[in-house]
C-alpha cells in the first residue's frame, strides 16, 4: 500500500489513471457484456496501473542513482514510458472494441 500511496502522491499520471479506473471499473460491471469481455475491460484498466507503477519505480531508481544526464538513464526512462503508452493503447483498443463494436 505504501507504493500505491507514494505513486498517488508523487505521480500526476498515476493520479489521472486512478481517476479513470474509478470511473471505468464500475462501468465494466454495469455494462451488458459477457464475463470474458468484462474480465478484459477490468484487466486492461489494472494493467495500465501496474505498468505505471513499474515505470515510476524505474524513474525513481534512475533519479536516485544520479543527476547527471546519461544515455542509458534516458533510455530506461523512455522504455518505461513506452511500456505505459503500449498499455494505454491496449486499454483504449479493448474498451472501444467491446463497448462500441
């Protein structure tokens, strides 16, 4: 719980994703979809939160190691952000596909 609390306090993106989860998770239960579709809707929301937590952990670790600009540090942060982007795209694709098609 300390990790979730720290991410909420220190990471604006995580706060935004929590707000989206607060809206979307109840919606997943309210929608008239199959059980498998409901699981996919819920799983993609939670996946975004998980990947964001891991990205925040990478960024905190890189920042802790040093303030100097280093190619590998930048690459690590960029890869973490790319992972979040892919998770968000999967989340959006899943929700649009299930809810609207």
